[in-house]
C-alpha cells in the first residue's frame, strides 16, 4: 500500500536562482555550496503562499507527514510554509535522497563559465543531451532516478495510507514524475516536455486502486496575485 496522496513542491526562489538569471549569457562562478543557498525575500513570499494553499486544503487532502531535502532553501521553504499554515506538529523527515541533482566539479559554473573553463565538458553535454549527461563527479538524471527509486519503498512503508508533502528541487520533482510512472530510463529525455519546474510549484498524485495517479503537475495558481 502506498501513500494516499503525494504533494511534491519545489523550493521558493533562491539566491542562486537570481544570480544565474542576472548573469544571463555572461560567465558566472557561484561560490556558495549548493546545500547552503538560501531563499530570497521573493522566495519566502512564495513559501508563505504555499502555506496558505496547504491551510486551505480539505482535511482529507492536507498532508499528514513532511519529507524534505536537507538543502537550506528547501528547509526554509517548509519552515515558512509551516509557520503560515500553523502546522507545528507535522512529523518531518529530512532525507538526503531528496537533494538536488549534483553537478560535481561543474557545480559553481553557469554554462558560459563552463564554456571558458571546461569546453570539452560543454561539448559532451551538448552531444549527450541534458538528460543523459553526467558531469565529472556529479549525477545524471538517471542517477537522480536511482536514488528516488531507492526512496519510494521507504516512503510507501513509513507513509502507508497517509498523505505526504515532499519539499525538494526541480530535478527531484521532474524525475519523481518519471519514477512514479515506472517509465524506463531510456525515456528520461521525454521529461523535457514538462520542464522547467517552477519555484514553489505544486504537483500532486492521488492513490487509486493501489497506484498513484497524477492529478496536476507544476501548478502555480496559488502564487498569482
């Protein structure tokens, strides 16, 4: 038996999101570790909107458990949402398997900086495609899928018959769609159709006949003014 509902959320806007967006096509070396990146004020506002959405859910749809990435921006997103929702007593599990995709040696660099410092890696990325490429000492999307497949049995056991909220990252939400659907990794490139996963977006699966069925994906209606 699986959870009766999974609500998967990407963290709110982070300082790194802003830095990469502002850099545009200019080279950027972002020195802060991926696990240390914090939310912006806009990200905290998005997290508060998420909290209001959760508070407005019917009692039979609201999460009963929370599983969260260990990365700061995800933990802050849940903390702000939790405070806004006034849900202090929800059990929280912080799980390393919900961390963002690891870029290894390329982690501090945007694509323009990679082109300058590691042109051979940029050529490999473009040849293999984003969904097959594994950076040096980093992860491919198939690697993310493998750790999410490892996570799901634990989630089924510990959240059996209950509703769970997952607070994580764009790569996690995107690949979770792939893993829950039990799609082969040869089809990972098809996830491009559903990207990008937006900050503070909500994706929901509901259990029917023992299987999780996708209700909506990458929804951001709660962020509208």
